[in-house]
C-alpha cells in the first residue's frame, strides 16, 4: 500500500511531471507509451489493426491549468481524429476532461469537447471520456450528458471502487461504457479500499451492463475477471458484438493477441505524447511488479533524480502527517 501511495503521489506532482517531459520517453515509459508523435502512433495502430486489434488513442495530458494548454490539447486530439479518418484506422478516441480545461472553466471545457465530438461524429468515430478522480466525477458525467443530447458517439468509464457506481451503471446503461477497477487514490467515504471489495463490485457491474446495457468494454489485465466474463457471456448467450476486452498498450501482449485470435473483440488503449509521467506512475502504482519492467532504465543517471526527489518528498510528507 505504501508503494502504491508513493507512485500515486509521484503521478500527482506537477513539478516532476514537467521535469519528465524534458527527458522524452525514459524511465521505461517507452514500453507502455506508444511514442511521442502522431506518425509513431499511426504506425502502432496499423500494426495492431493487422492483428485484428482495434485501438483507443489517448493523447496524454494532465495538469492543465492554462487555457492555451487546453486549446493545444484540443488541436492535438482533432489531428488524431482526422488521422483516424484519413488513414481509415480501426480506432477511436479516449480523452480526459481535465486535459480540455475542466479545472479551468466548465463552459470552456464543454466547447473544446464539443468540437472534438462533433468532428468525430461526422466521421463515425467514438469518443470515450476517461474518468479521473472523484473530484471530477460529477462534472465529467454532466459534460457527457449534455453532449449526448446532440451526439450519440460518446461514452465513459465506470470505476468499480466507487460506492455510487452501482447507481451510475444503471443511470448510464444506454451509453457505451468501459468498466474498470479504478486507478486513483480515493477516500474511504466514497470508495471501497480493499481488493476483495473492489473485485466483487467489478464483476457485479460488468454482469449488469452485459445483461442490461449498451456495448460493454471490459478493461482489465486480470485473467480471473476475463475468464469469468468468458463463462458468463456463454451462459447468457451474449453475442461477441455486445462487448470487447481492453488492455493498456505494453501489458500482457501475448494475452491481447490470444484474445483477438480467439475471436473476441479486443481494443488496446494506446497512450502517446510527451506528457507521459502521471500515466506511467499510475501504472507503477497499480502493480509493483510493473516496476520490474523498468528497473534497468530507472537506474540510469539522468532519470533516477526525479524518482529520488519524489521519494524524499513523499517520505517527508508521511513523516509530517504522522507527527500531526
Ligand atoms: C484499457 C484501460 C483503460 C482504463 N481507463 C481507466 C480510467 O478511465 N479511469 C481509471 O480510473 N482507471 C482506468 N484504468 C485503470 C484501471 O482502473 C486499473 O487501475 C488497472 O487496469 C489495474 O487493474 P486490473 O483490472 O488490470 O487488475 P489488477 O487488480 O491490477 O490485477 C489483478 C491481477 O491480474 C494479474 N495481472 C495484472 N496485470 C498483470 C500484468 N501486467 N502481467 C501479468 N499479470 C497481471 C495479477 O495476477 C493481478 O494480481 C484503465 C485500465 C485499462 C486496462
């Protein structure tokens, strides 16, 4: 738990995030981020498409507090939508409302989102609103609802660790939903804390949406969940075109290919861009073994400084909390 808290702490640190952007893809991030430029990501999508894997593309971006940064993010995402259309790729968009200005001004964020959703709608491309932390949950749902009045190519994510997700899955059953366990650190008054509770709720939500909802994306690397879903859809005669499995780029690559070969719809979440630090630290928080993926690169002289400074600040933070 301490290690998870440590990496989540790093993921939320704007200073380390900015420092990391200067280094390019390092600290092992290149194993889980599909490049820094659009041509690189287009190439990765083409390769995955050849293996019958579709993609959801995330133009990485967090800590957006200036309108100019949100506008730049919007333009980058519009370019991805255009590339998906021009190159006829089997891919859609994943975006974070905070990247488009949610923390600056709701109406400004809405206009940015609308521009993206509208272009994607013209090209019949789906846009997923990734879900961030609890503070942004309700405003993200609100944005989604407003846009859904005009465009049906939008959907979102339900995070199983929130108590309210059972209500939300019912409320949003007519949306295409991605269902996940949840990646952020949330307080005890809003979210389950134990793995057992989260896993139980996760299966419950998946089953509900498979039976009652629109299209379901089951986004997990957990083989137990995947095996459970395979049995469940068989028992309930749920056709393959009602759901897909999703995993993050770079994780369980063989299993991704196997699921596609078995005939299941499979979609890889493809993050790209310079702003990889927060995304990468959350991946390390989820699974300490992921650290092993990158240890070689972490301990090089250029980049261990960022983690080292973070570790010291984190330790000091814990110490001062204990003293209070
Ligand atoms: C496509 C996608 C999109 C996501 N979008 C969001 C989002 O919008 N918002 C959000 O909050 N979260 C999101 N997440 C993150 C998600 O909430 C979880 O934090 C993350 O997926 C880790 O949980 P898990 O279900 O993969 O399994 P875990 O609970 O991490 O792992 C369960 C078990 O699976 C096995 N396992 C897991 N990973 C591996 C591996 N790499 N190799 C071998 N075995 C492994 C291990 O046995 C492990 O004990 C997303 C995840 C995915 C895959």
